């Protein structure tokens, strides 16, 4: 956890510098145009339609650096707290 | 000797409009007059004008239950799942205009009511084969695309017809995925568009076309996979450039330009040899050109080098 958190923060910084405020979805679409369609189909047809619309889509609409920044920040904080305790 | 001289107003018996259609139209006109008297709000709720069934295109299968057809839908602007019908009800179908533009002598913009009143409506029971290997049989009401093209007069340079779906972000959650190449675009060649099977649909089961089925106006070519049928159309454009469709831009390997039904050519992830009938769940063999080969096979003579089946 102490390692993964900082790595994700570094990834967030790299994404911010490289792609600015481009949505995560746009970035994934450029990497593989069919990926999100498949993910959406699996999520909405076999799990729950709302899971896509209300949970995953907001993450994909946000700038690409936000998801790793939030996750990295939480993990770094947890790692720091664990090291102290 | 008795000589019969033909006058321009002499018409053969075969040209006479069927009685049921004449009286049906009279009833519709009477209904329309009543609605005009009642005010525009009521007139907006006018139903589908009566249309005679064209029996030339017998489907050879039982018609799928209306409930199945209106509750199991693909309409990507509303989601990737099949139960988008409730969300689609938020799409306003009136007022609605359709532009026919591009390489035509007489570009026009039609109000949907204008189209309903001026086009030669008929009912056709067509098979529909989805690329996902399910199928249904639907009594569509509409008019031949060729009738619409005759009004706008395509230029001789026009080679393709492009169909674009409405983009209504306030009611279509799928448009939040800004990375996709909206609007939903599909197209066909001018020869395919002029084929007698190419049908502009405004109704189903004798009612105005529901939003989840692509109301108020969709396209249908029954020998192609269903994704080729643009729904809720707002633009029809004639061009000399082959369009790259929405799905072709996303997954060209799975969704090509031609997309003619062929049981011998599998989808990259599943077989196309069989299809599951909506409602009954029965599995039946898929037919080449969805069984419409006698009407369309000639369109593809000399095109063997094209990827006709995906």
C-alpha cells in the first residue's frame, strides 16, 4: 500500500501533464475504441444498468488524472497511518 | 369499326385505389378535421393514418408480440441494455422535423405530420435480424424510401444516402459519453436506398412508432443486420462519399458498412447460423439476406471484393 499509493499519485501527475482535463473515457477510447462499449454492455446487461450510468460513467467523464489521484491519495494516507500506528 | 381512343384520364382497373384504403382515408380526414376543431394540442396526439398491408413481403413466420418488440430494444443513446423503453419515453416526438439535403435538386425539411400526410403509407410485415443473433417479425407502417427520394430528386452524382439520428442530450444519457462519434450515423448506397424493400418506418402494430423503436421516423432494410437501421432520424443526406457509420468507427471488425445477413459468416464472437425469436425463444436457422435474396441479391453483383457480410 505504501508503494502503490505514491505510484498512483505519480500516474495522476503524468496524466495531468500529458492529457490535461481530457476525460478518462476519451483516453481509454483512444487506446481501444471497443473497450468501453464491451465494458458497458457487460455492466448494463449482466450486472445493473444503473451501475454504469451512476457510478462508472461519472468516473469516465471526469478528467483522467482524477481517479488515480483520489485512489493514490487514499492509499498513501492509509499507508502513512498504518506506519504511524 | 369501334375504335377506343385512350384519354389521359382513362386509367386501368388495376390503378383503382382499394375501397378499404379510400374509406380509411375518409375516416382519417374526418378525424383530422375534428381534431383541428378541438385545437392544436389534440391534433398533436393524432394517431397513425390507416394503411393497407402490402402482402408482397410475406414474412413466413408469426408476428412477434407487440409487447416484446416495445420492451426489448437496442437504442444506444439510451443505454447498452435492452430495457431502455422507459428512459426513451422522455424523448419528445412532436414537433419533429427531418431534413433531406446534400446532393439533391430540391432539398427539403419536412415536419413529421407533413410526411405522414403526403407519403404513400402502407404496412409491411418484415423480419428483423439483429447482429446479436435474435430476431423478430414486425408489422411496420411506413413508405418506401424511393418515394421520399423522388420528391427531392437526387443528383446523378449522389452515390450514398446517410441517415443521422437526433442528438438530445437532455434525454439521452448515452450522449454523456462524449468520446463516441455522435450523432449515430448509418448509410447505404443509392442503389440499396432505391430498392423496393428500403422502408421508412413511422408506425408499428397500427400505431405511431414508439420512441424506443425509433419514433417518429426510422429506416429499415430487412436484409441487413438491425444496427444499420437508423432510429429517430433528423437528417437524410445524399452524398458521393461513402459514410463511415457510428459503429464502424468504434468496432469496424464487428460492424461494417454493408452488414448483409449471412448465416455462414460468423460474428467475431458468436455464430450467425441461428437466431432466437423474441417472445417464443425458438431458435431458427438464419437465411442469407435474411430471406430477402430474391429482392436484393442483384445489388451486390460485382462487389465480391467488398466485406458484404459484416
